[in-house]
């Protein structure tokens, strides 16, 4: 399952704000996992983590947070 499918599921279940918070948290967890040099940084896992990170970054760029000042 792609991360985009997971995000869509979360939006339907919990709403976009909750999904965005999940994406932001999970993106940081994945970045940290790759940087720490554990299993997330070696084949065959590294390409999977890299793709997930790209999908999270892309989704965040396409769905900017709503300003709470509006």
C-alpha cells in the first residue's frame, strides 16, 4: 500500500488535520530511522523508506496547513 493510500484512509476516518499531523510525525520518524543507519538505511528497506519520505513530502507540499489565524 502506498503512503498516499494510507493518508487518504486517515483523511476519511479522522479528517485532514489529523491526517496531516500523522504525516508530519511519521515523516520525521522515517527520516530519523534512515539517518540513524539502522535497518531503514540498508537494502531492501532504504528504497522503501525513501519512497515513503518522498510521498509524505509531496503530499505536505500539495496540502498546505490551514492558518489558524483565518
